[in-house]
C-alpha cells in the first residue's frame, strides 16, 4: 500500500464532518490502492441490553471474476458480528492489528472466495481513540501486504479514529442544536396551551366517570386510544393521562397525523441524517426521539395513509426505528396515546386501516362524550371560557342572562367544546355589557331559546328579574358578591329578594 496514498487519504478523512462521510472517504480511498480487492469498516454499537457488537458501516470492493459483482453493500452475513467472533472480532477485542498471508494456518474462512478472487493478504487494524476501540478497518488485497505497510495502515487508522470521533462530536452538537430548537418550539406551544382555556369541566356523571378512568389508566404503561367527535377535547385527556403518569417529568410530544405530507412522514416521525434527501442539510431528530422518556400523542391517527401504517406499526412494536438515510437503529422509551374521530373498526373492515395497528393502539379505549351528551357541563364550561377571555381582555367577567343560558342548553353543539369556546370568545370581543343576553350569541345558537322566558312573550318583567336574581345569587358566595354582579347595592338586592319571598 502506497504511503503517499495513505497520507493524502488521511487529509481527506480529517476534512469530513459526518461519521458516514468519514467512513465513505476511508473505504473509497483505501479501495483505490493498488491491488486492494475489498475494504470494510465495522463500528462498535450496543444492543438495548448494553451488549457490544460490531456493525458493518461501509464497504467498497468488486470481483475480478464477474465484472458486474460489487461488494459495496453493508447488509448480509457480516452485517453484525459479536466482539471476539472471528478475525474481525479478535482485532476489536484485543485492540491489536492482524496480518495474514494466503496459505497460513488461520487463513480466511471463505477460502474458496479468496482463491477465486486471488486474495493474497488480509490486514485488520483497530480504530482506537483515547484508549477506546471504536471499530475495525479490514483490507483484503490481491497484492501481498508487508509488515511495514501494516505499520503505515496503523498510522492511518489512528488518524481515521480521530476523524470518526470528531465527526461524531459534530453530529452530536448538530443533533443537540436541533433538539433544543425543536424543544423550544414545543415549549412555545406548551405555553400557548397553558394559556388557553382548556380546563376539563366535570359536572356531568359521564365526565366524572371518564376522569376516574383517566386516573386509573395513567398509572399503567398501556397504549390508549381516545375516541370522540372533533372538538370534544381529546388532547386534554391525553395531557391529563401524561400529567398523572410516572412520565410526567418527561416530554409530551403531540403529532397531528393529518397534517403530515406523505413524503415527509418518515422524516417527521423518525428523523433523518444530513444528505438523506434533497434539502436535508443537517441531521434532524423525529418525534419518536423527542418523546424518549415521555409520551407520544398521535392525534387524528386514523388519517395516516394505509401504505405508511406498517412503518408506524413496526416502530410501535419494537420501540425502535432508523432515521431516513441512516442504518443505525435507535431505541426509544415512550408511551403511546392515540386519538381519532373516525370509526376505526369500520375503516379496518373497509381496508383503510390495519387491524394489527388498531390492536397495538387500542389496548385501553376511552370514549369522550360529545358536549350535547353532557348538558350539565355546558353552562359551567361557558362561564369558564367567559372568565378566561374576560381576563385576557382586562375586563370584568360578564354574567349570562337566563335566555342566553337557555339558548346554550338548547343548542346541539355540532362543533362541541371548540364551538362553545369560540362563541364565548366572540361574545367577549363584540359585546361590552356586563350581562350577556341573547344578542351576545351567534344567530345559529340564539335561535334555540324556546325554553327560556323571552322579552315579548307571555312573561312579566318581574318574573324575568326574579329568575335572573335567583340564578346570580345561587352562584355568588355572598349577598354582597351577588349585588356586585347585578350592578346594584346589597340593600336593594335584599329588599327585592324579600319582596319575591313575601
């Protein structure tokens, strides 16, 4: 092996900035040396239980017997080797080089391949950095490699090991930078969520039962499928499960599956490495990696295209994945919560959703009732929203007039909690009054007032006033608070109530 080639190659390797580019420069450069048939690099990785092994990361070579036969792939029988297994494992375990010549007693295992391709020598060098073995570089040559050439290969291997360590450091910095940027975005969203009026109101029996179920489910690690109409607040249930679980200190990463384009699905979920595709200028962590140690919330999971569901299923089953453009497997510790407004059983029957994925997601099912199915929560929730938006607008919290309350109770709420929230925000913006009547509501909601006493109907002003006073007094802590809400003094309120009672 020419010394000049190794010196020039060392400079090229040192200039590379990603681990994969370092390895590519190594094998391609060594493969151009006179007589070299095959160059391979294995790096040490760890199984989930911490057991180290050697994974083939780069390979360059070709046959002289068959011109169309290349050995550039990294999959196959030598893809994963146990440390201490065979000659490559021996080099890694002992951290010492190995030079073998054709005909020696411990010559290559594939003797027929070596004889057919005219392999004369094998050289293996450990890649060492600060006393740690990073991997092994192996050269199969059709020209005899002499002992002094092995020494130069060792010098090159030491330079290459430094380049690999530096490239990994650069990659970790880029990944950390990307992770911090992504977490910053999630923190911004979390702040927005914290400032939004998203509290769960549970006055109805169905919601009280649901919250009991949430507390029980939170203590487990089981996957949860939340089902319910659009706008009922499924994301609040997911947040509650996370916050009550042992993972509360970890991240809650939300993914709106319906908003991810098909071509970006893998990158968004699993991340990518630099150069994986056009526009991939740096490594990027996906949602699975960001959720490590916490909870991954898959909102609108029924919208994932059928052809992509298999990739998601594999990642959920194994809690493992490979970023786009990288063959290194990443393992994550996550809990999965999914939500949908679709009938997934019907989608399975129609061939639009994988049954095995549904089984994986639906270990525990939580059915979120529609707002019209829990009328006891409507007025309490409306007042909660009014208080929130009034505080945001720096104004006093308004009261709901009886006819407005009746309209809210009589309306069917096809948009559920989201529609109620929007109606209350609109009222705060458009109506300056301290008492919200029917004119504070959108027309479609105001039309549902048949159960309420209305001006112009067969009801006296005294009756309207009395009902309103009693409603306000029932909610106020003291008579003085009720008077303040009504805009009158306490003595006037006392006289009015005494007259009604008399």
